């Protein structure tokens, strides 16, 4: 057996890298970045940068038709919030794509999962598995992922 922390980067890089997402946190924290109301009608689809650059990119966002006009009017605010999330001017503009959303869980459901206290035994195992991860941001992301997986497993049982 190998810790999740050892295998997740290679697995996630293939899936996320194909869509141009250098920062997976844009996907995982979408509801936090844009707010629950916009997150229920939109989701990031693809991030593209000018050749040879990692700034001034275009974020393609899947939008249900009802939220497209609102998101279009809020574009400057959303771009600012995304750039502050990254810490630099990663995004220059948004491109809205009218398409059905592909995710299953709503932002509200994800928030409810965060509010559920973890089982102490599972938390201890997760802490032990992540003890070797030096980067605090990576450890926090893996801890959220592990907690979500454990929460789903406890629902199934």
C-alpha cells in the first residue's frame, strides 16, 4: 500500500493538465471564488494561455443559460477574484460557453460535507498518511480530498 499523497499528483496531473488547469484549486474552490449562486450555474472548463506565457490567460467557463448574463456583467469582479486567488494576473478575460454542467455535487452539498465532523479514527489515519507531505497547501488539499472520500464511504456503509 502507498499513501494517497504519493500517488495523487501523478493521477491528478493527467486529468487536470489536459484541460489547461495548472492550478487544480480553481476547480475545487470554484464555489469559494465566485460564490454559491454563480457556482450553481457555472463551472470552469478550460484555461488557455498565450504561447510561452503563464499570465493573461482566457478561462473558458461552462454556463447554464440562466446565469450567462449575470456572469457576463460580473466578469471584471470574477476575473479579479480569480487573480487574487492565484496571487498574480493569471486570467485576463473569461469566455462563456453555453453548455450543460458536468459536475454532480452542488456547492451547497460540498459545504455540508465540510461542516460534518470527521470520524476521529479516520482523521488519525489521514493525518498519519499526510505526515510526510512538506508543502502546507498540498497537505491541506489532500486532507480535504481524503475527508471527502471518507465522508462518502461513511454514507455508503
